[in-house]
C-alpha cells in the first residue's frame, strides 16, 4: 500500500507555507499603504543605493530583472520612483526614490518592523535568532554566482 508524502517533513512545503503566512501578515499590516513585499524591498534598496540601474537593483533584492521592470513601473505610476538617464550613458536608466517615495517608505517602516515581529512571534527569542541564522545560511548556500 502506498502512503501519502508527509508534507510536514518537506522543507519546500513548509517554506511555501511560511511565505504565505509572511505575505498575509504583511498585507494585513500594510494594506493602507498599497504596497507589496517586493515593492517595499525595491523602495528599501533604493534608499540604500540611490541611482542604481534596474539590473543591479533586481540582483540586490533577488528578483528577476524582467519582472522587476513591471514592479518599478507600478512604483513610478505611484510617483514613488523616478528613472533618470545616466549622464555617461544616456541609454542607461538610473532609479531614485522621489520625495513622495521616501515619505511613503518612511511611513511603512514601523509597520514592516511589526510584520517581522509578528512572523516570528510563535518562537522564543533564542529560537527566533536561530531561525534567522539558519534562513540566512540556507539562502547563502543556494545563492547564485
């Protein structure tokens, strides 16, 4: 007799479930901000690296460049991001936060911090630190060169 596969012993399944939970909590806390987790990651990355090109930005947030273009387009339509021509190579477009984008990002930061706390809340503080170490190790071990 064939037995079903134990999904609770499958890291891929548990990671997918954790991602679903993470996105649901993010949406619950940030629904008024009209922003997705990927949009927040891009805005946050632009705060750290203003004037970055789209391909470099996509690598920074671990997102594919083609799809990041549509996300950046939505952020542009909100008035949060602006594309500027590179002074050296006019064909190359550099991305910057607009003042409205910076203001929106600043308004989201405490809610995003609350999201992170809620995601980890079922764990004791020592377990939270251990999970973060292990997740970083897992991601680093699978990083594309």
